[in-house]
């Protein structure tokens, strides 16, 4: 359904993405894992053009885009098929929960207020926030804000939802509620591309795990392969840090 | 020594020019915001040439007293207009030139420097994440500006604009220097009749103070009202 071809991206001579190819089928839950600074987030941001890749192509089943020759119309088209959930939620601060979900439906999809309201109610219900419709973001906890932002993404009925470390800014108590919502969405058949450091969660919900290191995809495959029978040394090394429990380092090297 | 009946007489005399002063200050504020907005645009988009000109102008406006700017405008503007009138071949009589125009022009330009800062700060206060969120949902740049950025920037800027309004009202006391009659000027005129200076200036102070205190209360209520939403 979605294919990325040969994505390259540099920031000031520093090459972040060194040619990424990735295929995602409808209903897939693809999780990108890997060390920080590897370009996971950058790749995600390239998919809906918040970053402009220097080179590469993105293809949907009926629509193709070469990043070297994009028109504004294509960017909007691309963005209207994808939705993004940010690490910092990025809710519109001057709007209530339901207005946050309604806004893009009215502005972008040109829906009537009533239709947008009903759709928003349904999506807020889905993320378990039917009782917070009229709360402003400042009145919501981080977990609740993130769930509103998930509802906002869902309401656009995108072909794929991009999650950029959705639980990294949350304190441990609130991580669970957000993961539950994502899990439930994943099982309802929504296509998902996720960047996360929650390894056991990734193992549980993903249909495919992509391990990235230094701007390249090192290995990809089903979770059982990556987590238990990895073929690459670097993958094993990275994942070994998550299997061992915390032990205090007493001797300096 | 302090004649209270003269004080009250002056007080009510001064009150008659309050609406005029408020109106004049409002006009200056609005023009200042408009010019300030243009300055902000020039500054943000770094429009070549205009950008440098604006930087020099802003430096001058911040670096010279308002009274000096007022005198410059008062003596300079009629000559400037006369020069351009000569070029464009229409009639202009500097002796008929209304000094109120001088005040409006020079104050608007002077205060535009401050309005420009307020506008810039208000736009910067809207987090970039929200703009990205709007873009990722498929908003065009104009839609993002209109639906997300401007509504929040206005809430941020309004209290500061209202603050400027009070500053302008008080600064208009200098306008008598070019024979425009505001609150202070009216007080001088009142005292010229009976030489009771203390009473009339006390009355002027009372009018300023009352006016600003009342406006402050109104503005604060209003601010609390709009802040509730954000």
C-alpha cells in the first residue's frame, strides 16, 4: 500500500538517512526501533513531508511522489492521506478536546460542523475520553492529551497513521493508557508506522519490526525473528540492553 | 490655599476633552499596530532593502525622545509635503496644516516600533509544534495562519496593545507642544484664565489617574475572560 524508495536526507552535510527502502501493506503495524540519532523520527517526518528528503520516492497504490520534484498540491495530497501523532502531542492550545478533533475535518475535509462533531465524538469515545469533550489541553494530563491527538489523527481516516515516540514524553504511570489505545487501534486494522523505545510493546503489537542504525535499515522481519532469532550482530547487541535488568555499574573502564 | 471648587471646575472642564483624547489615542494605536505589523512582516521575511531601512528606522525611533520626534515632524512634515506637492503639482498651504495630523503621524510611527515587538512576540508564543501538527493534518499555510496561529497570537498580543493604549494616552500630554488640545493642554488653558495652576494640574492628574485606573480594570477583566480559553 505504501512504499518508500531510496530516501536520503542530510542536515548540514551530516547524512541522517542513507537510502531507506520500506514497504508497508494495508493493515500492517510496522515498528521502527534503533538507537537515538539514527534517523527514525526523521524518516517518519519525511513520510508526510514535515522534512523534505533530498532524494527518494514515496508511492501509494494510486499516487506517486518523487521528492526531488514536488508540487504544493502533491504535498497537501500526501498529508491528507497520512496522519501524525507527535511526541509532544501538539494539540491546538486554544481549542477544546472535541474542537481539536473537529478542526481539520472542517478546514481540510470541508465537512459540516455537525458531521465533524459526530465523527469526533465517535473517535474520542474510541480513545476513552467521551467525558473530556470540553476540556482544554491545559486541563488534561499528558496521557489524555496524547489520546486526543490520536483521536484527531483517526478522525481524518488516513491510510496510515505515523506515531513518533508517542509515549516518550509521558511519565511511566501514563504510558499504559496510551499504549492500550494504540494496541486497540492496531487490532482494528488501521495501518500504523510507529517509532518507539517500548520494546515489549513493539514485540506485542507489530506485524513487522524494522531495526535501524546509522541511517540505514539493518534488519527487518516479524517480531519473533528480530527479538529471538536475529541474524545481525548489531540487532542482537542493541536488543541485549533491553533484556537485561538494570544493574548498577560499579567499576569504571 | 487649595481651592476645591476651582479644582472641580477645572476637573469638569477637562472631562470635556477626554473623549477626544481617547479617540485620538485609539486612532494612533490602530495605525501603530498596522505599521508595526508591516514592520514585523518586513523583519520576518527579511525583505531586501526594506529590511535594512526598517532596522535603521526602528533604531532611530527607539533612540530618540518622543518630544524630539514630535518637533521634527512638526517643523519637517509641512516642508516635506510642500516639496512633494510642488513635484506633483497640487496646492498646499503649510499655514493651514492641522497639527493634529502631525501628532497622529509622528505618534503612530513612534509607537509602531513597540507594536512591532508585541506582534513578533505574540507570533513566537505559538509553539512550532502546533504549526507542524496543522501541516501534518493537511492545512495549507494560509489555513494554519488563519485558524491556528492568528487566534492565539491575538490573545497573546491584546493585553500588550491595551497597555500601549494607556501609554499613548499619557504621552499625548506632549501634544500641546504643537498646540493640540488634550487633557493636559486643557488644564493649562483652564489655569491661564485664573492663574490657579496647582488646582488645574491636580485636576489633570486626577483625570489621568481615574481614566487609567478604570481602563486597567476593564482591560484586566477582559484579559481574564479571553485567557480562560487558553
